[in-house]
């Protein structure tokens, strides 16, 4: 498409000699602008995608895809119901759970609110998000009626470690002849987990199922059955299958998409808005290409006239200036592509470096839920961004190149 003649002339125009640097400086700013726009767009999309993926993995890993509960009161005969649910081909795991809000205190005077989840030891060990993130202790000690597993943030707040005792206080008191007495019991810390999500690390504790049933006075009953599916996107079909399997009892089924729809829709809206805003950066840089090429055409009017009188057609002139603009846009886009990928690969190291230099907290876990900045590079999104940068750069060169091709040689020489 582009011959050696057009490539040579375009390279000569881009690499200006002394005294002709102004146009090249503008082209350089255009290149830098496109590179920064493409790099920023890749980084932001990767971080937003990683943020959604990390939150989705942690929320569903800890809470399950479906929650099966009774229409009224606790769920009884849960063992038989869980066995029927586990037999379904759509279900990977089903675990009976007792759940309740409590106050946690220590002998040292520390206190914090938390959510107690009673779960069978074997079911807790099959949850990778907990079993794979034990920072101290051992889940083998999570058994009997005297063990508790707490999050790392909660352990720091209460200033407790393995073997220390934590007192669990229930807001639902025990009625006695002297009035309502708070229900409380001390448990020994068997393990400390850290899943990397501030809300869970600072607010969740686990008790063996039998101990939780005893504490919350739910003999032979649970709050719900948490179900993990083989394919989370097929939750509707799995819910219908569970209703058919348990048709003999009224049930309430909570879907993870309904429970978290508002949150993930907000993340998606923010991602789309950021894409639009950062695309405008690339668009502004593309307009710089228009201005630089327009000035280049005006500056090279005499050269264009000479090329035309020597036999170069309008198509050749058009291709020369298309090459000039495409080179700026292409090099800027490829540079931004490389910068964006390198930044994504080292984003956590960069965050740590900024914190060390500035002494401030970057990406506060209490605000953003996660303890590190996630970045998941999606090849399809990267290809979309690179294609967008190249397309806008090419479109920006069309009008100046067309004007150069339509330049009348006689008028150009007369105006010199």
C-alpha cells in the first residue's frame, strides 16, 4: 500500500532539521498524549476488572452462591435437606450454617462487633478461601465446643493470638427469674485467617456447628444451608432444581446475583464511566495530531508543489501524510500498550513504593475492601483499547492528508 518513496518522504518530514523543530515538538506531544491515554485506559480497565473479580471470588467463596432457609424460623431437618441438595449435579458443596451477630470481648478490655458463623469443621476445611489463607494456628484444632477461628483484622483489634480466649456475647439474652441475662461464653482461638478483604477479616468468626447451635440455642436446627454451585452463572436453574428436590417443604432461596446486584452494577457503571472519560484523553491527543499535520501541510506547501510537478500524484501525497499521522498514532499506541502492561504487572510494588516515599496510605483497605490493588489484564479489552487508539489516530490524519492531496501546486508556489 505504501511504497518506499512515500515512506522515505514521510520519515523525512517527521524527523525535521534544525529550524523546523516546532512541528516535530507538537507531534511529540501528540505521541506522548496517546501513549498516556492508552496506558491509563489499560491500567484502569485492568484494575476495575481485577477489583470485580477479587470481590466476586471472596464474596462467593465465603457466602456461597445460594442460601436455602425456611420461610419462618430456623431450618429443621437440615441434614436430610443438605444430603438431597448435594445429590444434585449442579451443586458442588452444601453446608448447614448457624449465623448470628455478637459482641466479642477479651480479658484485656478489647471489644468489637462480629458475625458468628457456625459450620461443621469438615465443611470449613473444604472452603479454599479460608483453608488456604490460615495465617496462624491450624484448622485441625477447629473442633469440639471450645474452639473459634477469627479474622486477622479482628485478632489485631482484640490483640489476641493462638491459644488466647475470646468471649462471645449474644444480644439475645437468657431469661431468668432475675430478668434477662446476656448469653456469653469464652472460646479459645484455634486459627487466624486473612482472606484479603477488610470486611471479612475484621468482622467474621467461625464456631463448630454443634458449638454454635448450643450457643444460639438452636438444637437440631440451622439458620440456612449455603450452596456452592459448579457454575455460578446457572444459579436460576440450580434454584429450580433445589425447589423440586425439596418440594415437601416451603423454602426461601437467596441468589448471589440478587443479593449483590446493586454492588456489582455500581462497579460496572464506574468502569463504563472511566472508559468514557479516558477515551476522551486519547481523543484530545488525536486532535493534536490534526493540528500538527495541518501545520506540517502548511509548512511543506512548497515541497508538496515540487513533488506534484515532478510527477507525484494526489494519492502519493495523501499516503505520505497518512504515514506521518499513522506513525505518530501507532508509535504512541504501542508505547502506551507496553507502559500499561508493565504498570499492571508491577502495580502492587508501585503502590508500596508510593507509600514508602509519601508516608501516606494508598488504596485504604477500609474504603476499598481489599488489602492490595488487583489488576487482571483482559486480552480482549487490551485489544479493544489498542484498536481504539489506532483508529482515532488514523481518523485524525484523514482531513489534513486530504487537504495536502488537494493542494494546487501553482497556488502553493505563488504563495511562497
